[in-house]
């Protein structure tokens, strides 16, 4: 629908406490509409429809992935407050959406940044205030409600989780 131009998490049907949230995250120069056929297939398959509810995360892909990941974290936190007992989520990320999704299951501490060199990291955070945009984009905890992530054509660039995530940031 037209309002999906706004960053946000959208449920495609009323929330169902019994079904697993299956959250689709589109990639670069794309929109949630790219998932239309996949979602239609899931919703017309009785077995899958009984097990999963489809949600989409929409975001402008011109923003840095770390910023979009931070916004996704905030949206997931809102949903968790509303529905704390929902089943754990399954994320499906295409391309850059996979990076945005992976940052939901990664913990990056202030110490993680020392991999860049302690001096560089110290300089980088010298003027960063707790709770500021940079702080919220650069330091975050894995979301325990994310059960698994399906990656489609995601450019992970290497296997070291922490180094990889910091590289993307």
C-alpha cells in the first residue's frame, strides 16, 4: 500500500498471537512490494498460512544500512512491547535487507570498535553522547526474539561476524 514509503514494520493482517512473525526485508532500490508473490504463495498455502504471519519492514534504501538497522531495531522493540509473548521472529532479507536483518542478531559493544585500533575507536567515540544517533547506530545488542534469518543474495563480505558488521557500519 502507498503508506509503505515510510520507514516501519507493517503487518499485512491483524496480529495473530499463535503464528510466527515472518518478516520480509527488501534490498537496495526496492520496496516491500518485491515480496508480493512470495507472500501470496505463503498465504495461499494452508500449511504455511497456519504457521506464519507475514510482516514487512519498509525503509528508504538510500540511508546507510546501519541507520536502517537501527530503525528496524526500534520497530521490533515497539512490537515486542505490544506483543511480548509472540513467537520468536523469522527474518527474510534480500541483498542489503540481509545486512539490515543480520544487525538484529549481532551484538556490537563499544569494545568491539577497538578492532579498528584503540586510538581510532577512542577518537571516534570521543564526542558521542549516550542515546545519540551515532551511539544508537554503532552500539547495539542482538535481539533475543530473532529465532532465525534467511539470507537471499546478501553480500556478507567475510565470515567474522563482528568485523563484518563493523565493516558495514
